[in-house]
């Protein structure tokens, strides 16, 4: 089924030569493939029956598959959702990435602390990939450029070190349409087995080590999220991806089906039509070296002049920004670029010089504006601002939620917006409903399909029909029963895999995402302590029982994030073992959070925590997954939360905290976290408890001093300023949860309002507004399946 459709799709693309989309991303969080592929191919029921007839357990087999975790979190998972939607919308598209030998690390909690272990996901092979050695390309590093003409327009790159990029293809099936697109991942190999000269000197070890240096490029995923770490290996990875991918894209562009039936193919002679057949999307700045690399290939390999090459680049490339945090923006030191990619630095300098001439025309004599708009930053050492390079070279620049896109125009890229307002767009993120509802929540999906039909799977707006049943008690109860079944399954999983026993009838209050100060897991922890204190002081107080689950990985070098994990694990130890508390409050740290675990946790969640400081989260997609699965959200007006509230109505979401304007005003006035500490007795007590070592092991009483002092004297993400509003909002949550019918009615209205947040809608907008790519009409399938 899969491979025959894959071959037929790729053959049809070659035959009809449509405009293609090329999505360049350093990260993909694909998770498991088996169930998703069976569903999209429409054969899951037959496979289940076949396994049953053989006396085998399909669920047991599904659990054997290893997650493909080739990303850090949201960015990579979004890329995987996008590939699913491109295939489902029948867009001729390819995802390009890196085949990391080791993906995102496996997280274990040892002595209440995160410990990282390598994720050797390829140890037993990968049944889904197809090696394509015939498409290997060479990628060069170091060396020096030499002019090949007197005008110095075209150059050759000499004395380079070469690495071979080997292609591995991964099928991406669309839902029910026979389309199977390709994700092509590149693996680095040494161009020769050994340098024989080493053997002449008897240095066998050095020969092996040099081979490893080349292959180290794709050895491991960098585990940093929302933080730029300017390491040479990371720059090598980024260039390796774009160089291999662009060479592959240009090879495919040149190859045409021959009009003469006597020959298989012919070559396209010029690049005049390149932007009419190729759309390249940069998923954040990590692939932004595609700009100088495409210029280099066009000028130095294809002998095209600067102006023509630049026109091709700027009509082909588009850029998506994913962050508002300045520390996440890539700024590569000039000396590193000069050493590793000297020709590319020359091209970047020329791009900047021509760009600044345009700035000078617009603002004559305004040196401050020239400095602010320069791709080359001079403050604190020369650096290349890769976001600025991407904006200058792209015909479209987009944010990933309405508020994010507006903030980009008003703050981070304000001057660029003033220079080129026509470039800036918004494309609110989305999630694929195939994986994040149909596959992970079959009980709820079946209920929905029984009521409104199955069209929602490819048109999520159809969920709005469910609003008609908001006052249908039996249907609302059926939704509640499906949630209870999912909770029972999660309880069983937690007991079996984490050794944690939790009551199924409690509210499941969940925050799962990368651990970062701006996501404010620490505020969640302070709420846990607040609840604990209330229960200790008034044991007879009627309460809403909660199981609070927090999960996510911290970057290995991010000390504060790892301390937050440590505190949550200590709270879990203390609270879960307190006999006075019993089942009224349980705290669970979800070890090694990943896609396959998310598929179990999200359908079972009652309350979704989306509590980042307003103006810090670009969009979020976990918020959308929880909503579609019937969880209510407690959150700030940040990222896509704003649009979720617009869709579902203020009465169906728990909103608290400062707005973007409030945050700006507070910082302008001068934020003093100590004022909030001194004026709020509940907050003061909680922080004093943490600082005094009440939740620490004996002999470690000072371990959380740094965490508390950081809040009291810095608190960059205004946690103390939002604390009181958060606690009051959580009390409203508890009150509503005690009214089960009202809660589940709101859960139904959340599901019914999730239509906008499908990645199908997002990708449809990219295709229409940025890529100018149309859905592909697949030819009728042959009566006999293609032989594979």
C-alpha cells in the first residue's frame, strides 16, 4: 500500500512537473509512524483484524516502535504536522532535514534530578526509511575563494574539506487521497574510507579519527531550545542541511520528462523559471544559510550574474520566525563564518552593502537607521544576524500567531517592517487532526463521527456542528465517559511505567512542554505548594482533588530549568508520601516526555496549563491539542491562546494575568518583584518554604536559594506579578470542576471551537499567500497495484 502509492506519487510529480514546496527544517518530531500510516492509508481496521487472527496484539506491537525524536519540541513537532497536512492537501512538497544518529536525549529522573542518556533511535534500524545513495552530494567546508574572472563576479572555492551527504527518504502519506510525499534526511559520511598517507606513517588511529570528524556532523541533535549556542559543529550542521538540499532541489529542477518518447528525460537549460517551479520555506533561521548558498550555486556553479541570481533568490525564499526571545536569535561570529564558509561571508557582505544602499535611499544620512538595519552587527564583535539576512532575502516573512506577528512588526523587526511592510504576514500555527484527535483519541473521534460524520478529519471547521449538542445531556455525558476511559488508560500506564498510583476521579491538571523560565513551570510549582499549605492547615476543607502532572525536558546546560525540575520532583516526593494529604493532591513528573507519551496524556487531560508571560510564547501548539481533546485551558493572553479565546468565547477558557500592554507598562515603570513578595502573605510564605529547605532532602536545605533569589531580585518573566491572579483563577477552575455537567459542557464547546487550529488551514494559507502552489491532481490508480 504505502510504497506503491509513494512510487506512483513521485512518478506523477515527475511526469506533470508542478511547482513544488521545499520545507527546510533542522528539526522534526515525528514520533511513531505505524498507526498514523495505517490510518492515513485507510487500512487500520484490516490490520487490526489480521493481527487478531494471528493471535497477536496490535497495541503491544505499536509500543515496540521507537519515537523518531529529531527535534527539541514545538518547532520540530510543527514541522511534522505540516508535512502531514501538505500530503493530505495533495501539495507537491518535500521536507528536508538531518538524519541525526542520536535524537533528543532520553530523560531519566535520578535522585529527583534530570539525567540525560543518548537516544540511539537507529540501534535496531529504521523500517520506514529508504536509503538513496544515488542522490548523494558533496558538501564543502573551509578553504578559500579564488576569482575566476577579472570582474570578480564568479569564484571557485578551493582547498576545501569535503563531506558526502547521503539521502534517506521517509514516506509521508496523506489522508485517504493516495498521495505519499517524501521527507528526505541527510546523513554525513567521509568521502574516502581512510587517508592512506596515514598508513604510510603507521598512524591508523588518526585515520579513523579523521573519518569520524566528517561523520560527527550528523551524529547528534543539539538539545538547546530557545537559546542560541554559537558552536562550530552547529554551524556545520546548518550548512550541511542547506547545501545538500539546495543541490538536490536544483538537480530536480533541471530534470524534465522528455517530450521525445525515445529518451527518458531532458535537462532544463536556464534558471529563469526557477521561482515558478520552486518555493523554499525556512523554518526559523537555522536554514538561513540557504540564502548565500543559493546565490553561490547560481553564480559560481551556473554562471549567473548577481542581479539575476538575487531576483531568483528573493522570489523563491520565504522565512518563518518562531521566537520573540532575543537570546534565541542566531548571530554567527564573522571570524567563524570566515573560517568555515569564506565564500558565503563574501556574499553576505555584498547582500548587506546593497541592502544598506536601499536603506540610505529611504532614510538619507540616517546612520542610526543604517546601523539598526544592518545584517552585520558591530556591537561586541562582528556578527551576522541571520534573522535580518532571512528578512532581506525573503519575499514573505511570517509570524505564527496573530499576536506574535503584530509584536514582530512592533518590536523585534519594527525597522524592517517600516522598510518593507508588504513582506510581513501572519500564519497561525495548527496541528494535524489525524494524529492529535483521530489517532490518539479513538473513543472521542468515534463519538464525533457518529454525530456529525467523518468530514471533520480533513475539515476541522466541521467540528462547529457539535455546538448544536451542547445542551444534549446524553451526548455531553458520552464525552465525559470517553474522557474517563482515557484517564483510566493513563492511570494504568503511569502505574506500570513510572510506578505512580493516582486516583482516576481527580482533576488531571497538566503542563507538558520544554522546561523554560518563560513557560513558567515554576509558577505551577508555587501553586502546588499553595494547595498543599491549604490542605495541611484545614484537612477537613472540601476540595477539588487534583493530580498535577508536569513533563518536559530541560536543555542539559540550562541550570535554572534543571533546578525547576528538581523542585517539582521534590514536591512530588513530599506531597505524595504525606498521609494527611492522601488522594486530595498528587504531583507527578512525567519522565521522558515525547510524542508517544503526549498521545496518551493529552486525551486524558482535564485542565491544560498555558501560562507563559504575555509577549513570550510565539504560538504554542500543545494548547491546540488539549483543546481539540476536550481539556479546558488556564492561560495568559499569549501566543495562540488569544485566538483560542476568540474562537470559543471568554466563558469557556480561564484567562488570567497581565496583557502585553500591562507587561510593557510594568517594565517601563520599573518592575520590583520584592514589592509583590512583601505585599502577598501567601506568596511570601511559599517562597520562604522553598528557600528554607522545607521540601529539600536533609543536608540540602540551601539548594533552592538560587531559584528563589532569582525570582526576588530579577524575575525576568514577571512570575511574582502574575502569581495572585493565577491563584484566584485556579480557585475558579476548582469551583467549576465540582459542577461536572457544566465542566463537560464547556469541554464540548472547546472541541467544537477547535476548527481554526488545524495545520490543514495553516498550510492552505501558506500555499495560497506565500508559495503559490496548487493541490496536485493525482492520476487514477492503475487497476493492478504497482510492483515494488
